[in-house]
C-alpha cells in the first residue's frame, strides 16, 4: 500500500493572516523585562507588518529599535523574529494597503485612511 503524496501549501502559515490580532513581545529598553502588545497585523509570507499610530514614539517601537529580537504569538502559534524599520517604498506601500484592506475595508482605487497613510510601519521577519 503506497502513501499518497500530499503537497504542502507554499506558505504553511498563511491561515494565520486571518487572525484579528497578534501579540508581540519586545524587551523593555530600560527595564529589560518582556513587554507584550496586542496589535493589528498584516502578513505576507513569513513577514508580518504593523502600523504604529503613535509613530516611532510608541514604547514598543522604541523597545524594538533598542533590541529588534522579538517574540510573536498568533493564535496558538509562537515565533521568534527580527524587527526592521526601513522598508523600501513598494514594501511600505504594500504593508499599508494590506492592513487597510484587512481592518478598514480598503480596496484598490480608494484613498487610504489617515491612519493607513501616516502610521509608522514596522516589519517583523518571522523565523519559521
């Protein structure tokens, strides 16, 4: 009896992109203690995108600047990752569109909301 070969999807974690929130734990830049935030996210491949309405002044952004190594939990799945802040123009635009579409119903041809246009973008490369 032979086993039937089952193709693995190209992105085995794509189903996680439908979750409403992720939980990102950074290391406090002053305290050194874990600091967890619940936050909206967009996902493309093994990268998640976040938009900080508080800009680069948000504590979690400051923590990630000091130490870009983070932990991410989506549903019951845990990952480690590395934050980055300098996104190429096309990647930044994609991140903004992904989050605006997911949370605000944005569609191609429509104007992005102020939040989607002006919030500070952060990418986290997940190690899977």
